C-alpha cells in the first residue's frame, strides 16, 4: 500500500513496530534519531507538526490500525487528532 501519510514515532514505539511499518511501505522517522531520551512529548508533537508527519505514541501493536486508517478516503477529515486503540 502506498504511503498516504508520513509518520513520526516517539520513544515509546519500539524497533519491531517501526520495522513492521517500514516493511509495509510506511515512511517513518523516529524521535530517538533526533532527540535524546526523556525529551518532552510537546517537543515531539511540535517536531511532527513541523515535518508534516503524524505523531505515533504508543508501544502496543498498531500495525493493523494504521492500515485501516490508510484505507480511508480522507483519514483526517473529521478532526486533526485521531486516537487509535488496538483491538484485543
């Protein structure tokens, strides 16, 4: 699936999740590559906004939720913030 929106993951997103997203063709930038540990969430939010990326902050299995969001015609039309909760 083509990448419909680039992602920015904070430090709570572990390597296997990032790798899984990348293997599915997602464009992912990691906060840990840009900022030191314990950088504030606000800094990450501002960086994601500056880069025009969706901020992802959670260490749960989110891959299917991202795929479902990517299938929507206009994934962010309803509101600029979408809370994605993993199933199960």
